């Protein structure tokens, strides 16, 4: 991804990268979040990081500085529909020639005919069928290659830029800022785990082993020396809602001290994070900018933010208002 930066931002990046081996070194001389407007959200983040990294009552050892991030709608665009759904539909179109029966079989016919209403009627059962056909029946390595190839050419339907360039520059800065202060960042998303792993390191600086998502079952096979993990058409773990804290415990083994989401699917992750002892931080990205991105919350079918938004005040979660808190949304804006 090409990122245009000013001299000041470049200096900031160099300072931050130089601090990675000394996580408690402060970078007060340079703005660590240049794409953020000065306001309560930015102040809350900087104050929190300052308190947990400084010697004092709220100090947190480096090994416990765990931060978790939802992906869709928190780190990159999820409207008008989840990127993985667009990928899945593209796979159905690509595979249709080998499956002529799909023209009359739902939910495949809905995809082939671009019939959003029929696809919605198919519900979770239809989604599971689509995932089983497009995401499984191959090894992890084969699926990795399919996702990588698609990402190299696919573009967002509105912004006409690669999906990996439809990431939020303020959140990328936040990831770097936390890392520079000794945090270990994880993605904890409802997206399918192996769909995200091929590109998160290059895009966010989060390696594949720190990506936790919805998982399909896998099985070890060894056919004449071709040992591999084969992806099976069965769901192993749904990483959404209450599934997120369960998988955090399973794969991380530590309760995060900071969590960032944008929808009701992140509510339990934020609850789990902020219920721990000591100073904690929970935040919701509120999509309020229809001009530069999208504006949606309670009534949206994608990224619904309703209950979690009501809970934010009671739980003292920070609500990041996209329109007022971010100077820019994407790199190069």
C-alpha cells in the first residue's frame, strides 16, 4: 500500500520504530496519532497508554499489554457489504461453470443472479452452504493462495481502490503507537480466520499467528508424502459475540487491557476486556461520515451498532466519532 506522509509523520514513524525495543520510552515530542483530531477520543487513548506504561499505580508489565481489534468496520471498510462476502460471491461466479445446477439451486442462484433479497432469505443456512463450497475442500495453503490472488486485483465497489487500501489510517497509526509502547496487538474478528491471515501482516503489521477469526474444521492428511491440513465443510468455531472472549482465552491466554470494535458483535469482547482489574480501555468506532466513508449504526444490517452504543456510557467506553475525530480516513486523503 502506498502511503504519502509529511516530513512530520515520517519522523514520527522513525521515532516509533526506534522505540520498539524500549517500550516504555515516551514519544511526547512527536504526535503519535497525526490523523486524529485533538479531542476526547485521542486524549483518552494517549492518557491510557501513558498511565499503563509509566511507573505508578496503573503500570502494566509488557507481557500483559494485550490489545484486541475487530477487523470489519474497525480496521477497514465493511460497507456496503463485508469484503469476505464479496470474495465469496466472486468465488461462486468463478466456480459456476463446473456446477450448472447452481443456476436453479439456492443460495447459489441468488448469487449468480445478483438477487440480494433471495440471498437474504437463505439466511445463516445459505451462508454456511456458500462458505462450505468456496472456502473448503482444499488445503490451507491452497486457500491462502486463492485469497492472495483475489486481493491482488479486487477493488472496493465505491472507492475503486484495493481492499487492502480501504483501511483506516488513524487505526493503523493506533496499532503502531501501541506496538511502540510495548503492546501486542491481535485481530479478533468474525471474519473467517484463514481469509484474513494472508494479508494482515503486510496491511496492519499483525502477523498471521495473532489473527483469531471464525474457524472451519481442518483435518491432517498424508497422501503419499503430501502432508497437509485440509479444510472441511464444517464450522469449528464462530468468532463473534460471546465467541470472541472464549477464543481470546483459548488462543491468547490473557485478558486484554484494551479492545477496539465497532458493532454489537464486539460487545462481549469489550465487556470481557474492561471487566478486568486495573486500568482498562474499551472503544467503539462509530461510523458517522457518509461523505468520506459511510454513516450507519442501529438500523444497519451490516455492522449493527445498537446495544453496544447504549452500553458505552455505562461502561465508560470511548466512542470514536469518525467524522469529528479523524482528520482523514484512508491513506492519501
